[in-house]
C-alpha cells in the first residue's frame, strides 16, 4: 500500500513539535543582511514554523534569535528553509526551517522550554 503524505511527514519528524508563539529575529544571509521580526507557530528540537511577510527560496540559510521569556533566554542558531507555503496571497507565508547549528547550551535550554510547555499542557487538561 502506498505511503500517505501524513505518514511520510510523521516518519521524518524525529522530535516532538509543540505549538508555541516565540518571537524570532530573522536575519537573511543572502547578499545584504536584513533583519526582521517574526513569531513562531510551532517549534521542536529540529526546527520551527513561522509566519513571514515574504517567501524565501528553499535551502536559504537564515540566522535566527529565539526570544523565550519563559526561560529568560535568547537562543541563537542557523537554520535552513525547508518549506514555504503561501497563506495570504502575496503577503503572508508559512516558513518551515530545520536547525543547522545551535550551541549545546542553547539546545538544552530549548529542550527545557519544550518540556515546560508539554508539562503545562498536560496539567491544564487535568
């Protein structure tokens, strides 16, 4: 039986993905460096999805700074664009990125944040 798109996506995801609105500073690394802000829709240890005002070519490398007040940290990393989906014609795009490099301490802090969010979701359902 052929594999469905949903099965394929789930098998590729190695990390738990949570809904999270994290403020992100996005720096484009192509030519002239431009910096903008965005807000994530979801995040995992492997990457994140955020809404942006323009599309990026696939494989574009971005420098990201994640501002996570719940843990009092700003995490920095490089990420590669792996998905672009137009949400509102010509004005809003979902950008999916895969983390390429993140300091071990920042990765540990991101994991701590994800675990806090998972625990708080579990407690709110009780």
